């Protein structure tokens, strides 16, 4: 069984900046003309290969459910399971991933892999297909310059271990060890060992519940003993949609 987890619970604060309260929207549902020109619609199309698609929502959760019912094709609707994160406003992104993984591990068997992608991304089809087709655990990177105020840094140290750096206050980053390679994270991952993933997820709930989703991801890849079982995939087109200007860039790409 192949499963995709998409997290869209956040309050979209930058996307809704200076927008009247009655016009604020969950950013993965935003469109200007065509209701299928949304981040979630395009990501669900890419995820149609999966047997199940878990969407973890929170902010404007009812709007998410209504959009799925009204605009997502029936064959995709039948694969979708939505999960409500009741801590979307007071815990970080890690809790959404925790809930998604828990939903999968508690309710499904014979899981071959889980592909996790953050729901505010737009990724080209060719690169996403490479992630889908990989038979290994997957880490991804994009080709944007690394700026400490917005990038999630992925690096490989001298022991061939992969580690992440991120400043939630958008300040400076410090790397305290030598490294072989450094990347701008593509915020898309694949997990193939469900036992290791359960350990990482349980550890998050017990020790790191205030952390970002990197708390689970870092623990999982720390537990992968053989670095040759990890594939690093570059994403040619990658936009993290934080603002409405970002959306316009994405929409122009779709139109091309």
C-alpha cells in the first residue's frame, strides 16, 4: 500500500496579511478564477498514484472539506481521508505530521511507503514522479539560494549522516560541524520503514511535541543505518507559496 500525507493545517498568516477577516482563506484553496487552480487540486492530481491520501487540516477545516466535496473528482475523493488537527493554532507543523502518520499506522496494514509533502508547495510533475518511483527513502532539495531567514537547510556531514537546520524566528543559522554537501530542502520526503517511522513518531509525541515536522523527520533518518538506502532528489520547479504574489508565480507556471 502506498500512502501520501499532505499537511495544510496552518493559519496562512503571511498569505492573509492585510486581508479583511471575512476574505481570509486557507491558502491551499485560494484561486482567482478557476476553482481547480488551487495548490491542493494540483497536489492531489500528482498524488493520484496512491492507494490512500491523508490530508491533515485545521484552520478553516470545514472549507477544506467542502472544497474536496465540490471540486475534487470522485475517483480521488474515494482515496482521501481528512484528519483534523485541533492544535493548529498553538502547536507547530510537527503535530500535523504526527497525526497523519498516526492515522496511517493505526488504521492500515501492509504499508510499503509513505510520501509526505507540505501542502503549500508547487512541484513540477517530472521531479515529483522521480520521488514516486524511487525504491528508497527519499530526501529532496530545491535549487533556490539558501537564505537563513526562509530556507530549511539539509546537509550531509563527514559520517554520511543527514541533518536539518532551520530557524523558526527567521534569523541566522550556524553549522557547527564539517559537511560534505549542503542543500535547500524541498520539504518532500518518502519513508519506507514503518517500524522506524513509528519509533520517530512516538518519540515526537513523548519528547518533541512543540517541534516542527523536522522533529519526526530528523529522528527517522537518524535511525536509517545505511545511507545507501537514502536517495537525494532535486526538484526542478519548486515554489513555497507563502504570499499571494507567490501564488501568481505558480499560476503563471501552470498556464505555461
